[in-house]
């Protein structure tokens, strides 16, 4: 079984981005991300309704980092401290050396390659620092933009599970993409 330790917290830089720890100063951006129906349409989770709920979401992310059960980074464009998205490892399975990667981005930043750039460094962290064997991404089959980003980063389609999640009275399909450590190309 893996021993996960996110301390000290590590920021990451890419050519254009800084991935850093999210804090309470990011409440407006977390609210903008988690309350936007367009961003959340493929994520079967409740919309954040106000800034108090956004602060609670930040506190939950902090707790996961503190307890070594999950890690998130705020995605920022170098030179601007405002987060434009969130990316991280969720649903970590230490017994299986596996974690799920998830991400979201403000719509005005779509199509610029930022998520592709952020995924590369977060996947590298998963394999090199967390010692994962595999990383999965669970997406809605209608989320073709996410599918393209995952394929571009070496993920392969592992499964299409029919109507396996009930959300707001509707059964949703999920598609699982994965990347094995041995297939990772930094």
C-alpha cells in the first residue's frame, strides 16, 4: 500500500502556468467555477450557491491535503495570481496505487492548451512523487473536449459504463480513461 504525503505542499510551474495551493483569497474564482452550469454540466455535483459554499469547498480541499487523501492546485497564468481553473488527484486508492485526475477551467480560457499543459505536470507528480501505478479520469461521454485532452496526454479509453450514476433523477453513463506509469512519457 502506498503512503501518500502532500507535505510540504509543492507548487508546479510549466512554460505558461503556475499551479499553486488554493486559499480563501480564491473564493470568487472558486465560486465562478463551481457555480457555473456550463462548467458543471458534465460533473454530477451540486452547484455552489454562494461564497460561503465556495469557502466550504476550499476548506474541504484543504482538509484533503492536510489528511493526505486528495490534492488540488489552482491553475494560474504566470504573472497573474488569479486562478483560472482547478486540477488535482481525487479518489486516491493507496491500496491500488491509483488515483483519479480531475480538472475544470473558466470558459474564457478554453482552447488555449492550459489544461493539456497542467495535466502533464500533475500526471508527472502522480507517478514521480505519489508513486502511482495508474491514473484514471472519469468523464461524461458527451464531454468530447475532455476526451481530446486526455487522449493528447496519452490516456486510453478503459471502459464505458452505462447508467451507473444517478444524479438529479437521471442515470448518467461514465467513461473511464487511464494512463499506466509504464506508458507515461514526461
